[in-house]
């Protein structure tokens, strides 16, 4: 091949690569949309806003938080997979959005192939709670009351959330029945409990301030170990081999430029180390747990593999 022809061939081959490198170097030139799959005011929303403020400082552009609640955050996932993979459309990814792809047969996405993992930032910590004036002092009391009365009802932030699935599995193991009352956000689930609309609540730790000021009583936690600062036992301590799946991360549409992913990943890593995020995590009972894009992708697949048998069991029922 003559030198001139070789140069033309190399120019054709390298042009897309060089264009992507230039695009990543200039990124971001515009504000970035960060979609949150739960309502405003809850732990997922507030802590994502804390992250967004610091990420903006790292990358030099504003992150605009958009709330798109519903279906245990599946609506936000369905939305983000349809957006351009240009780095200007990303989403908060929580456990419910992952698990619902198996739990709800009508869900039309696969997170392991339809999204680009960017970073995991934390784990939710779930608890079972009642009002402070409730006659139920323990999980044992709830189970006994359910068997005696026939049924109790409980609130969560949505169908397919870890708290919903783990509570249903607990009911199966104990031979009890209770009615799930789903809401669109943690604050709504808490309000329902405070009003007395439900007998108890299973929810991520947006309830922390309510327990600290004595309005709610924490009966147990769905974590592998006891939550720091709280004396409630784990379900495993009570004899039930149950730990709720848990993740909170950031993802975008599939086929995002790896250089842009790396830039966002590093910015979110820095944001998880700020006092603002630490304070938010403490307020809402999140466990800070940063994982880069590759490790986050592996964690998503492992979580889905572990919980698929139970999810399929519930999917066939509904």
C-alpha cells in the first residue's frame, strides 16, 4: 500500500476514535440531567442532591435533579434507557429498579445490558418499625398479632423494593400473612404509619430522625449487621436467615463513552467523601460504599443472580 493511501486509510479508521477522545475532553459543555426514581424529600432524593452539588464542582457543570417516581424506581430506569448515551442523561439506580425487571414481567429492560454502570455510592439499610404508642414491642409480637387477628398491613416505598421482598419472605418463613401497602416514596410510607393507616412499616432508614426523637420504634433491621447507633437486632439474630439486597448507585444509557464514564465515576467518588454526603448518609441511615464502574457492574449481576429465584417465585404469583 502506497504511503498516501495508507495515510487516508488510517485517517478513516482513527477518525471516530479521535472524535470520541475530543468529545470526552470537552465534556461536559452543558448541564447534566440526574434522574431520581423516588419523590422529593426522601433519602434517595436528598442524598443524590448532596452528591450532585459536589460533582458539579468537579466537572464544572450543574447536575439538574429530576424526580420521576413510581413502580419502585422502574419508571426512572425505563426513562433513562431511552435517552442519548452522551453523558448528559444519567440516573440514580436503586435496588428496586434492578429487582423489578424480574419481579414484574411487564418490565421491558435488563439493567445488566441496557445501562452503563458509572458508580455505586452507598447501601440502603432497611428496618421494621411501629409507632411509639404501638402495642407491638418486637417482631415476635407482630407475628403473634398477625396470626391472632388474621392479617396486619404495612407500608413501604413501593412494590419490588428490598423492604417489600424481604418482608414477604419473612411472612413466608413465619407462616403469617400481612398486606403490603406501597407508596411512591419513603416519606409517604412514614406518614402512613404516623397517621395509623398501617400497623407497621418496612423501609429504608429515612426513619432515623423519627426513631431518634421517639416517635417511632425500631423493631429489627434487615442488614447483615446491626446498624451503627441503634440497638435493634438483625433478622438473622432473631433466627431468620434474611438480609435485604441493597444498592444505591449512578448509571446511564448503554454504550456510554468509557472516558466520560471514568470522568463521572471519579467525580462521584470525590463527592462520597464530602461532609455533606456523610451528614446525609447519617441522617437517612445510608452506609457509604463506593465502587467504581466495573465493580458496580459485577455487583449488579451478582445481586440479580442471588435474588432471581425468589423474584421469579413472586412474579409467577402476580
